[in-house]
C-alpha cells in the first residue's frame, strides 16, 4: 500500500533495531507491552506507522512505514526518548546504569519493494530516446 499525500506517493519502510544500554537484559513481557504501546502512540502523533514490533530481553525490532517529510533519526529519537521516559515513570526496574534505557546507537535498513537486481534491470530496459 502506498502513502498518498498532496505532492507525493511513497512507500518508505525501515526495519529498526534498538538495543538497551550496555545490552542489559531489562525487558520482560510487561516492559515490552509498554514499549509497544508507547511506540504506537508516538507513531500516531507523528503520522507514521508501526507495522510490526517485537523484542527480546535486551533489544527491540520494529517495522516502520513513514512519510518522506520525516527523517529516520527524528523517528528514532522520538521513539527512544518517549519510551525511556515512560519506562521510568511506570516504575519498572531501572537499568544498572541508573538512567538510560537505550543505547544511543541503532540499526535501520530500508526494506520492501522489488529486489535491487529487478530495479536495475527495469531501469536499464527503459526505452531511452536516441539522438536525432
């Protein structure tokens, strides 16, 4: 499904992986439910979508669809900032470092669409006009 806006039609998706500070085991089912809820609330406010989300004890994976006006770094900063704050407010066990829930690093990769080889072939096979 494409995102249709006033001047654009896009299909931008990323696979985002966020890890806890020092890869510390801090998540159980309850904590992951909270982070899922917070990520979805942030997404709704910023006009992007969490298509899928899941995690393990020390990291989280999310599949995100977003508009071209948002940068990946703004999305990640909002998700991690709000979820870290709400995690602390919920009274969950603080990480050993005492404060930060997330590592400042993240992994993001674009996903979806046709494989690169298919796109290269499609572009090469375009009917290029010849010189008169």
